[in-house]
C-alpha cells in the first residue's frame, strides 16, 4: 500500500520527462501543466471531444495555454503541505501520483486498471494522457464498476447515505452480505435494500443447505471443482449473474440426486457449487466464515441436541403432544427442524444469523409426521 507522499521523486522525474517530450510546460508560477492538444489519444476512453469540454469554473486562464490543460503540479499555498521541485515548491495534482506510482511498481505497462464509473473522466483519462505522453503503455484493459445505490443515488460517505457494514452485520452474516453485493454484474448498478438483501440471503442459505446435506450423504466435505461452464462465463467479462443461474441448475440436480440417494451426482454437483463459491469468495466451509462463531456454535449444538433427544424420546414413547411442544418451543426461538431419514437436522433462519447444523442426534430413522 504505497503512499503518494513517499514518491515525490518519481513524480518529479515523470514531469521532467513530459517537459522534455514537449507535452508539459511550466509557466513560471510554480505550476506544471500537461498540454492536452498535443495528445492524439486524449479522451478515447470516455469518447468525448476536447472542444466539447467545458472548462472548470475555477480554471486558470492566465497561466494555461488552454483552459483544458490539467495540472501535474500545483504551486504551494499557505496552509498546505508542499515539496520542492525545479519549478517551485508545491504539491502534486490529483492524477500525477497515480501514473508515477503505477510506473514504479508495475512498469511501463500492466494488464488491468479498475475503478468506479465516476473516475473515467477526468481521472483515468488524465492518467492515460500523462503516461502515454511519457512514452509508457500504461493499462491494457480498463474495468469500471458501477455503484451500490440507495434511492437511485450513489452510496457514499460524502453524500451521507452510506450504511456501516458493522450495522448490517447485526442482521446478516458477512457471507450473506458478500453474496448479495457480488450478485450484480460489476458494471451494473446495485440498488441496496434490506428486502433484496433478505431475498439474496435466503437464496444463499438454500445453497448452503445443499452443501451440508451433500456432506452428510457423501460422508465428507465436498471437493472443489472449477466447471468449464463457470470458467467460460467468468472469462466473458465476469458474467456473475449467469454464473448464479448455473449454480441454480446445479442445485436442482444436486437436490434431486439427494432424494434419489445418488451419491455420485450429489458429489459432482456439490464440487461444482463449492468450486464456484470459493472463487466468488463465499465458500461456507472456509474457516474465515466459520471460525468466529465456532465456540458459540458448539454451545448451541449441545443445547439443541439435548432438546432434540428429549423430543425423540417423547416420540419413541408415543407422547406426540410432548414432542410437538418441544418442536414448537424450538421453533419459537427461530430454529427450524427438518426430519430426514438419518435423523433430525436444524437450522437458524432468523434475520440476524443463519447457520446450518449437519450433525444428527441419532442415526435412528424417524417418520416425518410427528
């Protein structure tokens, strides 16, 4: 995580190169500007025309050769930090530091440059301009992400409409929030709402439930496999929405195979699903997600297991009223019981946290009607 203030020397070297190449000039007041009309490729990223650009309201028309020229270096002002250069004390412009630091760590050209849509102009255009004017190739691929919005506006700290992650995590698990935020294509806006987050979290719990059931059936944590279909979709500009549709198909196949006790198909579908979830950063078997709740989970496992043992004992003695009372008491705590051929399973389905228990209180077969 390099700091701009540690790379003033590289910025000065870049400005000197640009001046030597005839692309930049220092008018003598401590500023240094890039002369944009000398750049053939300027504005190719945003596909604008130079003459259509409106100058900034505070544009300096005294020292610039063209009001659209942008500052590489700004003369020192009282109360602002400054550094010495051959053209006067001052500080770097917004764009200069990025090109200088990219060149220092990534060389004259690198593969991928990311950033928000709002940075295409002027920031990314000006990065390209000053880098290419110095003779560097700069970025080969540009990937611009859209925003998380609320009420149609970009969610940002400056607008005062952002949500703190720690507040959302009081209602949802981190893995569910990550799944929701990653569900939209990176170039598409994501309109945030708690209802949409709840719907997404519910869908993720179904995937999570399948993986735990698969683990029970095959007797081990599912392997991870990168499906050729998944790889092809990700190679196509990270087509995550289509990937989620693919996961849904695997889920249907896997659940049908569980009902048919087809361990081979279950293992294959689970491996495809888990391999995909790992790449998307949402593998429920990843210790990153499981570790923080391990101790509390163990305590809950013990308590629920005790209640389920009492419920099973009541059913065995045909005291179905008592069994139903225990079930209802468990349900009132937000815990859902599912009777399976190999014993009862339980899951927490409330908004605050949802986790799945893949262990059984016994191996006895139980009817599903109690």
